[in-house]
């Protein structure tokens, strides 16, 4: 699964730590998601989408291997 978390963070001027606090996870979790090493739960993906004010499909997408 691909995501645009890093891009959205930049648009909203949020650090990994800022985003982590808003959704209740560690900064390391945000880092792992941005590096495509961790796939978030549905609830976590929805929380991230809410922070950015976008549908979850605008932030997360399946790649050819999914």
C-alpha cells in the first residue's frame, strides 16, 4: 500500500511528532507508515484522513503488489 502522508504533512506544516500526537500513536509509527514498512489499521487510516480533511482514498492507495 502506498500513501501520501509525508506530502500531506508538508502541506499542513506538521512534523511526524505533531501528526502522531493528533492521532494517538508514536512518531516511530508515522515514520514506519511513511517508509511503507507499516500498514495502518482502518481506524488509524481514518484518523489520519480526518486530520488532513480528505477521504482516506486520497491518502492511501493499493499498489500493484496488493
